[in-house]
């Protein structure tokens, strides 16, 4: 997947109507359904991985582009899903009836008017939404854009839309959070109809910290037997020193129920069903993969322990065709932790445009969750004993999480929206983040599209100039996006800091203030040599110190 152009015809957050973004730094031309540019080269002529690096000062609107894209693809998903939650109400005769949910039928939503074009699987796609209208899909064919039905366009959407944020970016997470509730309601609907449930229809996945352990274990199980062969797991060994997962536990609450509506001859009727009913067969598979399991009938809990030796890994490989299949099952189990969310709260969420939507979702204690991972013991270089995964630093967890996402969804034509994925990294890890991410997608013919917001000059330095999008907001609050006016690839941290973040100093503000005090003393002191020595002892090496020491030395020479 490769983005081409995006234009807004209505305000979205800080992005005003008229905002335009041309992803490919050339003018696109369409020829026989394949997009080429001024030099006649197709954007799919090679499998090189080049993420878009989105930068700008705080408040510049850079995160809004991720929020905008997540909201657009949420709308497109809603337009294509076969299942959507319905409102069930009691009529005058005391019968339960369902009707279409207004939150999904209303097209007066944000973003309300836009045009988005992109390439996927060799096809050129355009999506146009006018005010209060449903989005319309077009495919480029024989020299013209041909309108398509939503059903026809399902194959021309990204295979997955994957979101990640290291902070509290609730605007980015809101569409994904709504989709989680839809996925939960979809499972409950299948449960009520007693239809076998496999995986969620929706392709939107928000991989926040509740998925960390699922990502971790799926990658190290290496069900495809691909990561070890390609050396991908060496990423974790070389950077984090993590050799392997030694053992871990899963705990399932077997007594959790949810309300369902069953279809009867007289209409719908309320009933309560155990959440386990829809996943019993796959939980039986987990039992067969486990080293041992124990059913605590008194407390109604199932404990599954996994000692990750070759026999355990082989058991998983017999029952799951791919790592992504296993991860999607973990995703379902984690989604069932929302069993306690009441209908009125889901109603509020589905209609919400709030910046703080997640705040009104009630939480349950660890002991009341339907599904949890526990006691992750790992082997780490330099340590004789195993350690618990929770003893890893925030940076180590974030590295496993964000790089693990890339390994999980490698080989898919997916969209990755990563909001500051390296905030907890030390400078050395920030410097290698893009090169590590490239290893995840090396030779990936599916051409995933990756957008990363960052404040790190190291991320910019590993990005080509045409893949760096610099956001800026003027005094009137209007956001603009431009390419940098210098070659960013391989540029120094100082050059990037000055050229993009408009900070000329290479040292901290307090240290700079101390140098300024030395400059003031230079004008009044008679003992310049003593001042020179004091400066050298007080201030560490920097460009600022070197320039001032030269100025002070010249003053001494002239004295």
C-alpha cells in the first residue's frame, strides 16, 4: 500500500479545510491502473521500505494526520462491515426489537469531507466523501475513475490498519477503541445465534500495552518457523539481550457471562451465556499445547502453564497455521475482557468524538478479567537466573512491542500508524530504530505503508528527504505540511535540530545561561586567564564552549 494524495474539504482538529498533502514528492500520473510519476517509474518498482517520518514542534498538528487517517479508515470499515451493533428496544407489547444504530448510519461525522487516493496491490484507489454523505469509492480503469460499491471495494482496503501510541493520544485511539467494542459485540452476536466464531471481521487493530505479552509470546513461539530462519529474532537478542521466553501462564475466568439476544418464533428474547461457549474448542487447543493445566472449580478459573521447550512450540505449530492466527486468537481473548461494559456506556462510546473517551470506560481488577497472561519468565544475556518480563525497562518493553508489531504483520498490505514509537528509547536505540524496522520488512513484497510521528532527529536522519513531512502551525492556527529544504538522509543531529526544530543551540538552556554569565564577566574582569581556566573546568565540550573560548582567547592575546 502506498498513499498518493490527501485533501480536506472540512476542518478536522487543527487541520483546516483546504489542507493538502501529497505523499509522493512528484506529480502522479495514472496509466493502465498503475500510478507512475514524472520520471515514469512506478511506486511498486522495488520493495524498498521507506517509512514516512512526520515531525514538527509540539502543537504543530503532526499527530493530527495519524488521527485523520485512523478516522477515515474507521468510516470505511463501518461502510463495509457485514456486522454492526444494533439498538435493541422493548416495544409496547413487551417484545424486544432491533433497529439500525444511528451512530453507524449517520454520515455527518468527522472528518466530514475529504479526498484520499492510494495504491494497493497494483490498483489505484480514490475515496471521496462530501459533507454529510457516505464515502464513495473509485478504481482507476482504462483512463477514468469508475465508481464502485462498498462491497466491491472491500478487497482494495488495507489488509490491516494498525495503530500504536506511546502516550495518551486518545484521538488516535478513539476509532480503534470503538472498533474493539464492535468486535466484542460481533462475538456476542455470534454467541447468541450459536454460530461458530473464528476471527473479527474488522481489520482495525490498536496495539497498546494490553497486547504487549501477546505480541511477545507470538513472536518467540515463531509458529511459521520463519523468524528464526531469517534471523529476525536476533533483533531482540542483539539489542535487548533476550535469548528466549522460558515459561508463562494464562488464566481464564470460566464463570463470566454476557447478555445475548436469541431469536425465537415470537421475536428476540434476552438470555445470559457464558463467554467460554464461543471459544471452548480453541481453549481445548490451548490445553493440548500447554505443559500442564489446572481447572480450579472452586474459584472457577482455568490455569494453563507453558514451558517453552521444543515440544511446546511444536504443539502450537500443529494447531495454528501462522503466528498471526494465534495472535488473533489472543486478541479475541483480550477483547472479551470488555464483558463488563454496559450497553449505555457502549452507546456513549459509539457516538463519542471526545478527546477523553477512554476515561469513561470502567475498569475491572486483574482478578475479574476474563483472560490474562501472568508470570512471564525470560532468559537474558549475562544473567544466570531467569527474570520476570515486568522487570524489563519501559524502553525494553517498547522496543519489543513496536518491533514485534512489524514482525507480526509482515507480508500484509497494511497501514501502520505509529505515534512516537521510540519515546522510551535511549539515544543508541533511537539511532537504530529505522534500520531495525527495515529488517522487519526487508524484501516484503506486500509493500506496507508506515507513518511515524517523532521528535527524534535520529529518525529523521535515517529517512529520505521525500519521506520527511514537516508540520508547522502559523500564528492563525493554520497547519501546513512541507518537505525539508535540505537532504535529511545521513544529516547530522545538529543540522536536523536546527533545520526542522529551529533550535540552534547544541546544549541545554541552563548550560547556555552559564556561558552567557561568563560572557558578561569577560567584559568586567581583569584576570581573563583565570576566567578562561574556570570556563574550561565548568563547561563540558561543545560548539558553544569552543566558540566562546576562542573569543576569550583572542581577547587575552590582544591584552
